[in-house]
């Protein structure tokens, strides 16, 4: 909150405000310090009484807390810190903003009438001992005292420092069993982050109607299965999730999870995120993302969660970063009834789930299905999801029905006819050590995530067609690890360090001694362009296999004729490659993730080249959104984008420009230049040198047909244009 908000005329001294608090109700003056008997708690305030809407214009829209559907430019959420000073020191702006909006209409009385019915219940439900009388001589509860404090805090626009001082004074008077929060920020956090439940009403014929006996009081329509637009956003989202089958698991249960209770882990990172969400007190909900990488779970607070967001990968390039209709509706300039929005959203889900045909310019028809959806799942539900019945670390491939099985504490994985055995108790023990910080990582269980057992995960939401995780971080990583351990890699590293990686990749090629830190794009660069660095450094047999795999990767990244002959030839090629890897590389056991590479040709047959369905863009969702905005990553730091609301981002002019970016030191090829080198880039001018004629030219812009190049072992290799979709 800007300091100018606290004008001198509205400031009061700490002593004056203290007197105002103590004199606001004489019952507070009888506070007795010392031991006291706690009587039985008062009955809870009914939720209907707490949320009954006022007759004034302050009836709350159900999505008022999110400011998504009805604000043209929603203000950024307040940043709340528990401590004084530092970043986010404007945390007291939440209530001030509410009051400033109301002051313009001179509606303080109406504000407090509504606020008292809602905020008081929030306080009662969120703060321990809030319904405890502050003394044996007073009927006032701690929650009511806190509410009176908030009234004064808002009315006098007191500073946070002043209110914290008064909290300290009162805590010195109150007994140990009845304490105020340590400071104002803690209190405001609990109020802001609490879930609101709203009165159930039915939206019919663009009018709000009461529902009696599950029927609309106006038209008599059955509304028992309707979505009440005035429910909280989380409640409606949960109902939507129920409808499409994501929450088809056992009912919620209240648990107090701990490290000792973890008896099931598939993905160490996935579980680490989930457990963090359980432990962190500020964790409000968990965002469950299901994509081609089989799914990941991450913790998010209400301030950053974007409910009802769908990210759909379209095959045609012009729709590559498009949003569904309901996404645009959610950020339109006028309010939209929530049930209307939800109905349209669900309709689109059902259509996409059935599959949609897309036709390329060459006339090739692909069948497209929904790729990624983001839903809110509360912590208990997520715990249930991870502890689903019959899930004991077994994996399966839905393409060929290969199944893992569990015998006592041993998990058996079947891959290509070979079986892999892992002791479950050792995995759990290693995971606990990682959570305690004693080890950085462990091998974990390979295979599909538990999430693929849900009815929603079919086709492209499975791991089978994922270029990033299965092929690059799976099979390619295994081969390079084998080479690193078997051969002297000094010469290979020197060759890799000499490679100048085009700047638009945002990552340079590193040596194999840093293999444990490789990103997926580095595996892709090595196998697509730099395979020659291994020639004469490893055996001819191993180099031949790497070369065949490199050719296969280039094939699956480009459109091919959709015919059964091509499908069979590709399946035969990858099967022979995997067979050679098992025998010649002595990698007897391939994980199930590597096994699914066998199904890449079938995935391409239905869905097109793998750049269409790769999860590269899902790894950096914000960056992907940024790249679809005019200017994209040229002039916008996608990390700074986190300070924008998504509404502001979507409101920007969106373009579909796919072009390479050139910086100093980049090699390129253009028809009029041949091979060239960007020697410098200053003031928007490119200084380029032709490597054929050694002439230097100054250009306002790079030639439109210029393509970046790698220089590998003295040879130039042009970059594939489809790589633009992987960064």
C-alpha cells in the first residue's frame, strides 16, 4: 500500500487507539490476568447466517475473491509477509483497498454489516480458541475482540506497526490460553486464504431464482444436477472434476501425513512437492496437472492459482498457443453467469475427449485429443489420489497392455520381455533420506505415474507419446551414461565444448562430465546435430546405433506420409534399435518409460510429428504463453511475467510469428550469403561476415531465409525449423 494512503488527518497515536479499543466495550476492561477456567465453547455461527447476502448492492459475486470473470483489469493480489520490512511491506493494503472502495459511496455502515457476518465466521473458524471467552467475567470471545480490532484498524487506517504494538499490549494482558495473533499480517492471511461458502441459488433465464425441492421456483425445471453459480469457485471446480471423471476415487478423509506414513512413491519430485504442500501452513490447494509426461503435482496458493484454465495443444500452427473459448470468456469485459461458463467448458471437454480431426496443408489428417488441463484438488483429495486402492507401485503400458506386478515388497517391471526387480522398502527409505536432506536424489521407481490410472488419462495424456521424458531424458540419457562410464570422454568433451550452440536454444552444449545436470534440450541437440563427436571415439558398433537413433529422432520430428507402410517401417526400425541397445550396449533391462518409445510410430500415425505433442512447452508454461505474445521472449522476461495477472497477458496482442533470433557469434546459412557469422549486433544493426568470401556487411535485419547452423567437427548443420516449438 503506498504510504500516501496514510494521510496525517487519518493517523492516530498508538495511545489514543489503545484507549479507543479499551473504551469501545467496557467488558474488555475487566480482563483478568492469570489462570482461568475455560467454560464450554459457544455454538458455531451457522453458515447460512454468516453468508446471508445484504440487501444492498454489496451482494458478493461468487468469484469476487478471484477477480477473474467480472473485472476488466483485476488488481494484483496483495503480498503478505509475517515480518516487518522487506519485500511485500504493503500487506495491510487488503482491508484498506476494501474500505477505500466503500468510502467513495459513503457506505461504512453497510460494509461493516456485511463484513461482520462473513469475517467474524472466518476468524472463528481459522484462529485457535477464537470462541473462548477472554475472561470469566466477560461473554465476549477472542474472535469478537479480534473483529473489533479489525474494525478500528480499518476505520482509522492505522499503520501495521501501530497495530502490531497494540496487539503486543493486549497480549501482555491476556492469559496464555487466549492470545491474539503475533501481528496483523498473520491475521489478514488467515482471512484472505479462507474458503468462502455461498448461499445456493439457481441461475435460470438470466435471473437468480430460489431452488425449492431441487426445482426452479420460476419455471419448475429440475436443478438438482445444476451448478450453482453462487458457490465458491473451488466447489464448482470440484463438481466439474467429478463430472469428467478425474475424482473417481474414494471419498476424502482427514489425515495428518508425515514422512513415516509415506509408503508409496513413484516419482521422487512428485511426492516431494505433495509432502511440501502438506507441511507448509500457507498451502491452500494443490494444482494437479496431467499432461503427456503422465502428470505432476505441485503446491500453489490461492493467490497464484488460476482455476478453470485449459491448455490445449492444437496441431495447426496458427492455433499452437490458443486457448479454448471458455478461457477467453473468463477474461471478457462483462460478467458471465458461472453455470454458463462451466457448461461451455464441460462441453468443450467432452468434444475434445471424443477426438477432433485436424488436416494439414499436405492433406494429412490427424486425430487430436485434449492434452492438458489444470484443476484444483485439495490436499486431502490429493492424498487419497496417491493412496488409491490397488496401487502399489506397479506400472503398465496401455498401448500393449504390459503390466508390472508386485510380490510382497518386490515390484516387478516387464519391459520388452525382460523383468526388472526393485525392493520397495529400499525406495521408501531412500525417499525419506532425501526429504531429510541427507541425500540429494535417488533412482526411484521408473514407469508411469499413478495418475494414469484415472479414467481421464487416455491417449495423449499418457506417457507413450512424450518425446521429452521417454526418449530424450530416458533412452538417450541411458546411452550417454553408458558411454561416459565405458570410454575415455576427454576428447569427446573437447569436441562438445568447441560447438557453438545457436543462441535461440538458450542453452549451450556441455560435456558428458556434467551429464547429471543435462536438460532434455541438450540430449536433443547432441543426438540431432552433434552425433559426429562420438565417431572414432567409441566402437563402430556403438556409433552405428547412435547414428540410427539420431536418424529416427529426425524422422519423428518431421511430418511424414500417413500410410501403413511408413508406420510398419518406423516400428521395425525402432524395434531393431531397442533390440540392439539391449544386446550391444549390454543394457539388459530397459525401463517401461524407454519401452514406450516402441509406440512412437503409432503415436505419430494418430497425432502427427512429436513436436505437436511433446511436453517441452508444458515444462515452462509461462514461457510458452510469453512466446505467443507480440514481442515474446525478445523483450519480456518470462520470470517477470509472474507479476502480471493472466488477464493482462491474454489482453496483449497475440501473434503467431515463428522466426529465429540471432546474436553475436551465431553461424547461419542464407541463399545470398552461403554460410555466414554474426560478428556483432549493435543498435539493431547486424554485422555479418560471409565465410565463403570473407566480406563483411551491415544489415538492418537478418535475411528472412537465414537459418542458424551448428559447426560440428568442421561441418555445418542447419537447424530444423520445428525446433522453434521446443524452446
